[in-house]
C-alpha cells in the first residue's frame, strides 16, 4: 500500500499505542532527564527500559538528511532505514521529513538531481504512512555559484521538488490527535554575486505566519520543525575558541526572533537537522532537538558524530513528549575515489581506539 497523496493540511489517522519496543540500541530523552549530546553511534548505550505509550497517545518519527542517491548505494541504505521503521512493533502515526531529501540540487547536474528526487519519493512511499516534507538546502535546484543548471531553467529553485512531491507550500501546519505541528522553510532566497542563492533564515513574513498559526492552535501541545538549526554547538563540540557561535550556513540568522515566537506560544520542541549530528538543548521551556542523519556522513560513515539513524517521538495524551534516537544497521559502501572519507573514518576509529585504551588503563588504576 502506498502513502496517500501528500496533503499538508490533512489530519493523520489516530493509532493507539501500548508499548514501544525495539531491538536496536537507543538514546532516550524525557522532559525530566538531561540528554546525551554529540555522541558517535558507537557511544550510544542501550535503552535501560522500553518506553510505554499511554492509551490515546501516539508516536511519530523524525527522518532527516537522507541525501538519497545511488552513489555509495545510498538508495539501498535509505531502503534499509525504511524497513527498520516498518519493523517497529508499534507503527508511528506519521513521519516528519527534516529536509535534504535529495543528495544535492545545488551543484549537481539536473538529470542526477531528478533521479535522486524520484528515488526519495519511491522509497519514502514504502513507509506506508503519511509523511510531511521540510525544505533542505540541498533540495533546491541551482541556488549556488557551483550550479549545473541555467537560472532560466523552468525547474530552477524550489519548483521541481515541490512539483514532484505535490507540495503546495514550503511552510504549513497540521493537527494530529490533539497536537499541532508546524513545518518551516528556512532556505531563504537572496541575490549573490553569482546570481540566486540562499541563506539560513526563516524571514519576517513566515515568522509572522508562524506566530498567528501557533496562536490559533491555542493550548494544544505544539511541535515545530526546521531543517537548519536554531541551536547548534559546533564550536564547543570541536573545542575551537576561535570559531563563531553562529557559523555561517550552520545556524539560522534569525534564531532570536524564532525563539521568541516559540517561547511565548509554549512550543514543546523544535526539531532540527542539517549538521548530521544528534544534539539536544533546553532553553526557556523549549526543547531544541537535532536528529541524527539518516545518511550518517552522507552514506560515507559516521565521522560527523553519529552513524545513520533517526528519532522516534512519543506524544502523551496529557501533552508529555519523550524521544528515542535509534541507529539502524547499515555499513558505508565507499566509492574508489572516496579517499577523504576513508581518512576521516580512520581518524574517527583511531579516536575510539584511544578512548578504549585509556578506559582500560584508568579502570585498572594505572
């Protein structure tokens, strides 16, 4: 059975939940417990106990940065991810897709980009549940100085992927089982020296829409999704005191304005992607959660900070929110010319080996 045609306004069907069980390792977050930030897949511990969903509650999944491509057998990797979702004992009610669905539209030839979008839709239909898209920077055709298409191409920009996915508006909202969800478009068009480009920004017009949309939702529990993060500690994770706190291209330019809207409307969580690294922060009542990338490090390993994975969210009937970050079993299939990726994977493994060696020595007391 295929997912029904995409409809941003539709209310997805209600599924009752009894107990969430999974055979994979998981990082678990709750509103009462601190999370684990910036870990590699190898460091993700098994869950100490299964999450239990209350009657009338539901689960949804956050899949982001799948970068679907036949290169490195990324299409097969995404199929493996989808199968891991279908193997869940309790099926999620729907999926939120966090952007970068195609491997790349910014500087890839159009025919390859078109094939990537086709593969993304074909494989995602296999989820057998409604799925809701968020625009990622690599989903846009040609907004780069390295573009491989003419600016006069009729599919230039966001048009092709929106037409292919029957996507009416790049930002929108919907309700499910008493919860309200808003999906944002943070790929903001700008004019650069080379022509059309983008910067990571929500923009005043969309922020105004979001404020009134959340206002109309009243006291319903609310979740918002963006591709590029509002919170991201790249400099701290790398231990680089010279790095900017808001590195260009990594953090939203209008984060403070977005935070203000989320805070006054008591949004439960902002779901993020883009960095291919799981992170989570609590600030003034809002939970900022970055899921691991479905593609790991662009199907080349886990040197970004985590291997391939996604997040399952558990929504309670009283407005409780909890989550599990789940890896799935996929081994990188590197191409002959992936020398840089091999070096980065080797460096990552060397760090793990050194950590294991030090742990053994320290536990032995010498």
